[in-house]
């Protein structure tokens, strides 16, 4: 079980994140903080965690409900590499 609050996620990502083992991310072309597609129907954000097995994916309950899956159901995850605008400028705020 992934504890999403312990992953060091920005608060705005915690409800829309797909947690994947780093080795699996590399193998499948997923990148940290970049969009990924769940079951070819829902866009999420990929995030690494070594607390999962390489064959597992961690998804918050709200996403599981949107996908109409049980907690042990199978989910496909693929990188979403098209149609993404690139930033020309980034503004950072100190907390």
C-alpha cells in the first residue's frame, strides 16, 4: 500500500498521481512529474517510489473509482508524449 502523503508530492498532485517503481518508469518511458495515460482514458502524473514492486502501480482511490476498478484490478500505464506545450518561462516562489 502506497502512502501518498509520504512521497514528497506537491499538494496539487496528490489526488492525481500514478506511483511507479523507478526501474519500471525508465523501462516504460515514463518521466517524473510528466503526464501518463491510465487505461487509455485518464491522464495522471507519473511519480517514482521504491516502496512498490516493479510490477505494481499505486493509484489513489479517487482515480480507481473514475476508472471503475477494484483495488486489485489491472491498470495499463503509458507515457503521454504528444500535445504537451513547453514552458518558455518558469516563475518560482519561495515558501
